[in-house]
C-alpha cells in the first residue's frame, strides 16, 4: 500500500509537471508562429526584395555611341559592326583542341595565343572569353565555316566606333578607346554605364561630349544561382543610342585641308566670319583614330608618339606660335584707333646697313635692301618691319595688347569645349611685372610690333582675328557645334572698333598685300572677283637671328628643320563681299609668302565654291521645318 | 486478475490492432509524405539520391515502427539499461574508429549502413533514465545518490558526443536527459540553481568553445557582421523564409533553394525550403502536424498505467518538441546555428531511426496502456 500511495504521489507530480511543461510548450509554439508571421507576412516585402536581389542579376551591354555629323549631315564618326569571337570555356569540350583550331584558323602568333590562355585562367569557366574583338570578314567567315568543329565558340557581331574619314577629323573629334580606371573615377556617368569593353572618348569632342554621346546600356536580366551562373534570361531591355552631335565643319573642305598639309606639320583653320562657324580645322600630321578603338599596338603608338612633327598635338588650338607679321593688321589698327599715327605716317626703311636703332640695340627689317619710304598701306603690303618697329614704339605695348585682346587673341577661342586648348599670350607691362617680376623693356615693344618676342597665338585665334577684321570689326563667337537653337550672346556683332574707316583701311591694306604687285603674297592671288581674297603673310622666327646668320643668308632648306621659320598666312574672302576667314600655319615651313599663302588659293576656291551649297542647305533646313 | 489477463491474451492481436494509435500513425505518414516531397524539391525536382534514400529509409523504419508498436512495452523496460550501454559502447567505438566527415567523427561503419550513435543516444537516454526513475520513490528522487547517478548517465554520452565534436547533438541529448529528470520529480530548485549557474558561467563556457562555435554565437547576435561568411547561412535562410509570404512560392519554385543560395538544405535547413515553397500557411500546417503528433504522444502518456510508459511518453514528447523548436528557431534566426535536425523532415538515417523507434515505443505504450510494470 505504501507503494500504492507513493505511486499516486508520483503520478500526481508527473502529471502536474506535464501540465506546466505543456503550458510552456504552447507559449513557445506561439513564439515560433509569431516569428513565422513576422518574417513571412510582416517583413515579406523586404525578404522578397532580398531574394530577388539574390537571384536576379543584370548584365549591362555596352551602349551604342551617338554619331558625329558634319554640317551636311554626313556621319563623320559612326558605328560599325565589329566581328568578334567569343568563347565560353565551360561549354568547350576540349579547350586545348579548340584553342589550337582557332589559332590555326586565325593564324594567331604564339604570343597572342599565350595571352589568350592567360586571360582564360583569370575568368570563371562560365564567363565569356573574348578571343578576338575585331576580325576581318575573311577570318570571320572562316570561323563560321568551321563552326561544326568548334563547340562553345560564338561568332558575335558587336557594335563599335568607326571613323570613316580616318585621319581627317582626328584632332577635332579625338578618339575613343577602352575605358580605364581614370575614366571611371573621373566621370559618374561612365561609372554608371561601365561594362567590360565600353569605349569612351579620350580626347577632343569625343571626350567633351561623352555624356551626350554615351547612350544607355541595354540590359539583360538573368536568373542566377548562388555561384553566379546564369540559369535563364528573364528580360531584355533595349538601350538608347547616344545623342548625335552636329558639327559646323564641311567634310569636303576638311578633306582638302588634310590634302594641302600632307607631309607638312601645321594647321589650317577656316571660319564663317558672320556666324562664327568653323568650317574646317585641321592639324597636320594627323593619325587614324580607328587604330585606338580596339587598343593600338605598342609599335604603332611609338611611331605616333615619337614622330618629330608631333601628330598628337592639335596645333590649331594647342599650338602656341609667334604670329609674326600676321599681327601687323592689329598693330596698325591699334595705332589708328588710338590715333597714334595716321595712315599717311611715313618711315624710311634703309635696309640692313642702317637698321632701326633703340638704345644701341639694332632691329632689322626682313628685307636686306630696305623698303625705302613707307606709308602704312605700303608697309602692310610689303610687310615692312622697320615701319612697324616705329609704330609699335609710339603705340606702346599696353594699347596694342588691348586691341589684340579685343580681337580674340590671348584667350581660348572655344572656351571649355576642348580641354587641350591653349590661351596663347598677349604680353603687357602688367603681365610681365606679374608673371616674370621684371619691368617691361621698350625693346620688347618693338619686336612685339612684328609679332615676335613674348607674344604667342594659336592658329584658331589668328583665324578669329582675321574673321573679325573681315566682318568690319564685329565680335563673333566661333562655333564648332551646330546647335538647333543658337543662343545669341548679347555682345555678338558688337563693334570692336571706334571708327569703321580704320577697319576698312586695314582690309584694303590686306587686299593690297595679296593682290597688288610687290605684295608679299601677290603670287598666290586669284583675280576672279568671285574668289578674290585678301591676306597677310607671316614668317615667325623660331630662334634669334644672329649677325652670322644674317651674313650667311641661308635658304630655308639649308637650315636644320627645328630652326626653320614657321610660315603663316591669314586671309579672308571673297574680297568684294567677305564671308570666310582662314589661317594657315606651316611649322618650320620657311617664309609665309612662299609656303603658306599658296595653299590659301586652293582653299578659297573650294570654300567659296561650296558656299552656295552651304547656304542652300541651311535654307532648305529652315524650309523643312 | 491473472484470469483477466489470460482472457486478454486470447484476443491479443485483435485487441492490439484495435488499440493501435491510428491518428498518430496517419500524422507520421503525412509527415513522411511531406518530407519526401520536400526532399524531392531539394533535389531540384528530380528523383535523385536524397529522395530515393529518404523514401527507402522511411518505408523501412515505418515497418520497424509498426513492429515495435506491437512488442510489449515491458520489453523496452527490460532493455532500458542494455540499450544505453550498447550505444555508449558504440560512441566509444566512434571516437576510435568512426568515419570522419566535414570535420567531425560521428559515424560508425556497420558494413551495410553508416550509423550515427549520438542520434540513437537521444532515445536511449530517455529509456535508461525512465527505467532508472521508474522504481524510485519520489522522496528518493532528490537523494544525493540518485541525482549523481542520473547526472552521470547524462554526462557520459554527452561528453562522448562533445569530443566528436558535435555540440548540437550533445546539447540535445542532455536536454532529453534533463527533461526526464524534470518529469521524475527532481526538485524545482535544482533546475533553478543550475540555470543560474549556467547563465553565470556562460562567459566561461564561451571561452571554451571552438573558434567556429564562437563565431556562430557572434553571428547569431549580429548576422550582418559577415554576410558572406559566417552570417551567410542565417541571412540566406531568413531571406528564404521571409520571401515565402503567406502562400509560398509554390512547390519546386523556391528560388533560394533551387538556385543553391540555401546551405544544408537537405538536413538542418529543410524547414527553410519548406517554408519558402509553402509559405506561412504551409509552415503553420506543418507545425500543426507536429503538434498533433506531440499531443498524441502525451495523451498516450496520460492513459498509460505504468510509470515507465508515462515518463517515457512525456519525456519523448517534450524532447520532440525541443528538437523541433531548436531547429526552427535556428533557421528563423532566434537561436545560434547548432546542428540539429528536424525530426523525420531532415535527411539522415540515424535521426529518423531514433525518432521512429521513439514513435514505435509510444505506440507500443498506447497498445499496452493497461500493462503495468512491476
């Protein structure tokens, strides 16, 4: 019975404890259910998003880059279909065999082959290996013919940059190439749109208009597993091509400038003197930008880099040159404007035996025999240095620099359009004190009067200067980009001169220089009034002429290349009704009259011939609207 | 009395079949079916190794369970100590000759099957302690002698499992043991004090943990500490469960598991996959099945005449509950990751074997509920 009672106590104890525990179990079960509710119902959205983030991955494809078009709508930088060969190592049964087959078909060198193998080891087996990024049609079709034997090899047509006019537009457009780390770091847009194989502008307008041109990525959405392997494609979102950028340039003129400068180092700029449209701007030598699209080979790059004619420098905007005699119209204009001298002011140029003298320093005219008695028109026509020494002495450098700056010298013509454009330099007493910490010397004024010394200009600045002389001294803003709606600046066409007589005198003097006998560019004239142009030659010394040099009086070809003078020529035409201004610079070409001016003849013929077309095209455009 | 039992023996089989717990049996079958479907899903919707093996084991063990249920409960009382001893020997064997997999030595090779003795210990410890306390008078339960003996019974297998190392299973074994102590009527204050001591000594215990175990605790406290490393499992598990929503993503459509984001989806994390595919309602349904099973086990305990059967059923039911809660809490981010399978659902023969033996004994207790054990 004791057992019995003990058993009863035991049973009541165990049952009591069972109920305690059962209560605890129900509470815990409630906790689990509420946790489930919290995760699956309350926080469902959050975890659904996370789950989608896990399983859905987007692949961006390179966007299709916008075109560049010239004034007439011709594509000057477009896209072409590049034939590429992709390979997914995982899908290849026998990688060695396939690679060797490809090697034989494409005739790859051992070095290229090793590079490919190295690249393959770096990627995951289901990632794409780009075997070739720009195959010729011949190789592409050979691969296609052998596809039965090449499992996992995919011939792909991909869209890539193409410059149909090759070297013609290189310095305006620049070029594109594989985006590197710097590009990604420096631009948010590139960072956002970056994909392997994305090409971005490296220089020139391609770089400036990167954000407009780049376009938007096409997006492929895939379901992936935990290891990043694509399981199935969920969506494809077509991206937009980048915007088209229209230029004011005329391809035909641009091509001519390239021909004119072939084998020469130099620059040609041509500009509409009213609209400011740059119709041609070329720097020679140039190079083929297509070479950069898929990465230039080391050898080709060294060839471009080490060329003494410096193909990489855009001489039109980033070449600083002494303007030489091409500054004389500005000197003369400044003197007239400030009423320092009149047009009748006469100086006697006595030749090298009796040079211009100041404080014991002598300044020679270029002409050994001297020009004799010169008035302003004659001095411009024959480019008499002695005359301008005297004018500059009376004018002073500060007044000269004021006029020069008004006409666009000493500051960037295109503003922020190019990041490699140079300012040039228009010296003044203030500038010298500030920059060099020394006082201005009068002798420096003298040589500034003939465009030597500190003064430096870029060819496009000279072109703008000439254009503003040609249009009667009105301010214009050079344009390279053709905008649908031109934003007219307030001071456009505001007068840069006090007395329009003065500017007409300068125009006439430039006319005489080209079209009258003894003019420095008389030989390059065109008599037909349709094409007749007026200009001013310039010969910029690269080094100081010593007494010895003067005695030797060597011909251009006899001087070492680096020491030869730069030949310059600025002009506008047609003279009767001016519309275009040009500037020509031949680096180390010799004298402006013999080297630079003759090019202007062909150039003006072309430009003026095409003027009608250009005008009509513009009218038609307006009619279309 | 004797005559009565004699009479009873005559229509033995019929009586037994009538007393068979059909509800429990149906629930177990349903659970098995669900687990097979889930296993099929972990195999990516194909009849692969895991599904086939799980199916085979489930069939064999179900028959074993039925067989056990018709054996007299007295038999299990008799072999209570023996079974415990055999499994302890197997554990010792494991330490010396066991098969090593993923860093711990848990299995022994029985030539036709690899068995994990630590899983069997979960059931044997209950049997052993139930037998131990069956004869004890209530006032003797709290005697020094019986407390020490029962603690030794618990600590021996626990320490043998811990050196495998397998912290999860050893914890589950000790919890099973402690549950028996609780039902046996051990004074509340012991539980209270030992709980206090555990909390106080927690920092020391943590310092004894292996680096990876410490990492798990840290990860539990803040899973975002290392989302791709130590925190990966729990983060992915929570994402899977959370993204299931009310109705789930649908059978075979659980992206987290299908795309291999879920770790250990066959074993410890199987509930995650189930929850992802069947959602909140599915999970609650599964919990309901488990609840019914546990309820049936406890009910069998209530109607059992013998103290042994009672203590076994209560303890086994409570242990089942603890296994389920620990596993679910773990995958739901309520507890640190410890290796603990979800009974029947998780892939693993030994775990299923132990559970099925347990079910079998409970059914046997149900059939022989009138059986008293001297």
